């Protein structure tokens, strides 16, 4: 079927009519929607972010030098067999506390008993010979005065008396040595302490050729603690000691206090005193060896164990402290955000000092009344306005943080 130009024009007219109807309907729908929404759209800015602030805490802060060291028994003695013989008896349990002069080992003493008896017999013989020589000298002396014997006979008798005296002295020394050897068959503890395990058991030959180590006794109360300080810390420590002595805070003959924390302990609850310091700095390490002594009545401190220690070296008076979480660090250095009276945030570059628990000393860059942002840091930047909520009102005042370690 052939379409005429008239038919084509009619179809275009119908399409235009449908398009106009759709456009009109859409316009009416948008108008109705706009009317239902209150008559128009308006931009509403978001509320200012909420942050918590706190003013710096101001107080004296003791600065400590922290280090690690190792415990050592205040006395360590190797118990050795001083005479040869067979070990007859062990008189202790491994690891038990022992007292001074407590019997630990017994060595077979029969040979030494016989030696003592022989030395006693020799002494008796020497004393009898001396008595005879003294009587002979007295008789010769009387005869010499009566010119019955020559002076040579008298002098010979005097020499025999002197020889007898020397023999008695030698016999007494031999007897003393024999008794001393016999006493060594009873091995006793020279100190109070704790004994290790027996290194030699009953029936073994000991002391043959060289003194045999039988056991080790350690005095663990008090206990020593050895550590090292660098030269800078040593100077600060000595300055603090001198200042303390001048201020009457410490006796001149009393070492500085030291506090220790064992493995697994967070608090430095164990206190001792520095009792010795080496007289020279190690040229290779640049450190000096220091010893502290502390009581160990419960025996929990063990020889050779490691511990952390701290020694006070100076006091920062009226120091300003802020929570560690308030600090930020970038390429410029450390900084905090503060909120001004107008409610706007500003950046403050600060110089930090030692740490005190969860707080950090600020040595420069802050004033006591500054309001430091402690929470909500991720939502702030310099120049924006914020809604302030004091950390004190939220129960999170930095001043409530217990004092910890400043280093």
C-alpha cells in the first residue's frame, strides 16, 4: 500500500500530541512534589564536631633513668673437699636453706683418727724426752758448779734440753695438723644461704689430687643487683645525689634508692639502695658498673635473673603534662590541637619531655590554661569550629591518671 504525503503528516501530528501530553504530565508531577516538600530545597550545613578537651596537669615530676640488670647472690661459696677420702654421708636436701656451720657432708675419717692418735703418742714421747733432758741438765749444772764435770758436758746437756723442747713443739704442731685434717672430714657451711644440689654422692672418692667441688651455697638475702649506666646518666645521678645531700634529703653515706620490677610486673615495687659504683668507665662500652642491694626475705629474687630498674636522676618542678593520646607527630615534630575562646581549633608545636604513666611532659609550646583536644582528634583540623566537651566532665581528666614511670 502506498502512503501519501497526507498520511505522513497526520502521523507526525499524532506523535507531537502524545509528546506534549507526557511533558505536561511530568511538569505537573514535579510541581505537585515541590508543593508537597514545602515549596523548595535549602542547604543545611553539618553541626560542628564534638571533641573532648583537658587543661594540662601541672606538678613536680621525678625523672628516672631506666635500665635492665641481673641479680647476683650477695655471697657465693663453693663447698670443696679439703682432704681426700670416700664420701660417707650427705646431710641436706637439694635446694634447702642452710645455716652457718651446719654439717653438709661427712668424709670417711678413720685414717685421720689414726693419724691423730699417732700424733698424740709422738707428743707424749717428746714430752717425756724433754723431761729427761731437763733433769739431766739440772744434774749436770750442779756437778759443773762443783767442778765434777766439764763445762762442755754442761753445754751438751743444755743443747739436749733445747732439742727436746723443739721436738715437743714439732709434735704439738703435728698433732694440730692431724686434728685439723680430721675436722675437714666434716664439711660445714661457711655462710647462711641456700644450697644447690649435691654434686657428689655418697661412696665417691673426693679430694684426690685437687679439692673436689661438692656443692654451692649462695646468700640470697640480701640480694645484689648489677646494672650499667652511661656517662651522661652517671653525671646526672651524681648531681642529684649531691643536691639531695645538700638539701638534707639523703644522708651522705646512704646510696640513692632504686626500684625494680621483675619479669611480668608492671609496677616498680621493690626498693633497694645503690651500694657500690665502679671507679672507672669501661672504655669499650662507655658505661660504668653499678651495684644495688635489696632485701629478699621471701626468696623470690633468683641469682642470674633479669629485672628492670629505675633510679631517680632529677626533678622537674611544676611541669606541664598532657595525655599521650593528645600528641601527634609529623615531619615538623610533635604537636597538639588546642581550642581557643572562639571555639576554633589551632595547632601548637610542642617540645616533649619524659613520660609519666599515660601522660607526657611538655617542656615548651603550651600554657597551663590551654584547652588541649584529647578525644575526637580524627575529626578536627586547624581553623574549624568545634563543640567542646571537657574531659573532666566525662570522667577522663588526665590528672586522675596514676603516676607511672618518667624516663
